């Protein structure tokens, strides 16, 4: 009997130890699972906080643009320039949650060429610095103009068909044949599909765009240097007398004088880059790029202005 009892006790001990081992493994697995869930929850919370910060930055930029355009406001100016309130990048400290900041940068689109109306020679000139194929400029024109024989390439792999309509977003450039990263970057820097006006802002237009339009490199550099010295074109008319008067080192040719009719001093379309940053663990950064328009620049009727026309979030 004692042997049987000892055998039973031994079996119970083995079973008990086995159960303890299984429960220990289960407890460890559960602890790891809960730890992972906790980390994921913290990650999701940090992302949501950074996302809310980035969105708040866009709304802050919209407010700045609205106030900048209000006649009678303390900061009102009937022109836009590179040191305007909206143009100066900023870092906004946020009291809650701890470690939160908003990094904000606003640029106007009127410093770029209108992707939907720029002539082919101007596009070719804008792409020359990127050593891009001249056929890209023709492909852009074919993409946006009326259907023409030969512009489609159904035999290609994959087949290519021109849209025969305006570019609505810069990402459409990637659909063009022979497009590569360098050419795409050059077009993003010098063209915009969002412009609602044919006027470029002479206070902000880039050197590359001035040269692409037909200005001599020396003239383009002199205008850029003039603006860098704090000179502002503030009148409603941009003519030779105004430019040469503001910038004594500039002497315009007759061809360059003829180009001045394309310029104004006001910007209506802007790109807002807002980054919400959480520096506490887990660190998180959410970036939003929004394209916005001021009143009278293409916002739908009944929509508060400025209005958002494009939104990219990453």
C-alpha cells in the first residue's frame, strides 16, 4: 500500500509541477503580450498627438494668411514678400502634452511656373538645369492639350495615353514617359499645377524661373540680390522703371521689359508644411503638406477662406 501511495504522490507532484510550468509559460507569454500592447498603445497615442499638432499647424497658417489679407489689419500689406509674416518659418512650443512642438513653413506657389499654361520652350529652359530630355517638355504639353495623333503610345509597356486635360496634382508628372527622379524634382521646384492666376510674384519668384522665362542670368541674380537687400516691389504695376529704380544694378533689355507683364506683387496660393513633433518616448513626427488658396483664388462658393485644395499626410 505504501508503494502505491508513494506512486500516487509522485504522479500528483509531477502533474502539479507540469501545471506550474505551463502556467509560468502562459504568464510570461501574457506579460510579453501586454507589454507589446502597452507599447503599441503608447505609439498610437503619440502618433495621434503628433497628427493633431500637425493639423493645428495648418489651421494656424490659415489664420495667418487670412489676417495678412485683411485690409485695415495692423499687419496688412498690399503685397507679399519673402519676409512676410506668413513666409517666416516658425517653431511653436505647445504647453500640453509635454515635449510637443509644431514646426511650420509656408511658401507661395506664385514663385513657380504654371504647369498647365507654361509654353514648351519655357518648360525646356526650366528643365535644362536638370539635364532632362527635351521630350519631357513636349510630353507635358501633350498631356494637357487637345488629343493629337501620335501622342499616345499604346505599344509601350506599360501603355501610355495622354490625359488631354490639366494637371490637378504634381504626382501626375510621374505618369509621363521618360520621367525620372531628377527631372521630377526639377519640375516640382519650378512648376505648380495649383495656380489660379497667370501672374508670378516678383517678390518671391525664384532665380531658375526668371531664367526659364527668358531673363539673362545676370539680371535674375541682380533681382534676387536686390530682394535679399530688403527691397520690396510694392506697387500694383511692375514695369522697367519700377525694377530699375528699386534695383540700381539692373539694366533690362527690351526683351526682358516685355516679360514684366507676367508679374504682380501678390500671392494667392500657398503650400503649408506643418510637422507635429513629440520628443517624449516614443518620439514621433507627423508631416502634413497642404495647399491653400486665399479668397478669390478658386475657393468654392460658400467655403470659408482661405480654403484647402490639397492635403498630403505622412
